[in-house]
C-alpha cells in the first residue's frame, strides 16, 4: 500500500555523480512511486511514495548514494500528492 509520502532535499556532492539515476533504480526496486530532479542550488529533490518500510529502506540508501556521492544532509518534509505511474527523473 502506497500510504506514506515524503519530499526529500538531499545536500552534498549529489549532482554529476549519477545520483538521480541511481535513486530512480533503487526506488523502482522498492516499488516506490514519485520523481527526482536536480535543484539549481546543487541539491537533489525527490518525492517518494510507498510503504513506510520501503521509504525507510530507500532513505537508508539515500544517505550513501552511488559511488562518488557525498551526502551531507537530507531534509524530509511531508510530500504532496504522488503520481501513481512509477518513478520518473524530471528535467532540472
């Protein structure tokens, strides 16, 4: 059941290291819907929607990210309504 939703803003060295593509792959593997995009200030923003267990697992992964990434902080807030058509990479 896709009952939880969170808006993540991930800070650190997260652009130019494949973070968005890796996050998409990890979200799809956990049956999480939503999207991810780069922000102009160098952060990555992601809307993630799924079970509490799946979101907790994705958040654990998000703190490490792909090789080459360095995550300094993840700000989490309640997310808006989620898409129900998978997980997309949005234009920056």
